[in-house]
C-alpha cells in the first residue's frame, strides 16, 4: 500500500490536534496568582509523560524521518512538526535534555 493523499490528510489532522493541545501553555496573570498554575503545569507534564509512555513521541520522530522522501506528502508538514517539537521542549530544562541518553 502506498501512502496516498487521504492518508496524508488524516495524519495532518492528527498532527494539528497534537500541536494545538501542546500549544495550550499560556497562563494569564490572574491564573499565575492562584493555585491553578501548579495544576496547569502538572497537567502539561502528565500529558507529555502520556505521550512518551504511549510512544507518540516515537511516532513524531518516525514521521519526521519520513519527510525526506522526494515524493513524500509529509514534506509539507515540516513546519507543523517543528512547532510540535517547539511546544514539547518549551519550558524544559535544556541541561537535562542535553544529558538525556
């Protein structure tokens, strides 16, 4: 089976969903003053852990690796994947990421 345009649209839709979920990170000044900040950050960390545990992070990597093909429909989504990586790494400790195996 070849990867066709319908498959690409479905993958693009799912990637956009994950990008939008990961992009929810802005905390208003009112929320920063309340207890909801800790809860919000905890939810975000739990979501990232869930993505890792369910191998979604690995899927992002595999999709990124398949973009290289000249005939790949996914090459149009390289900025979408870049945004996903941006939101995953946003607020993370750079030194811990660099030291990770």
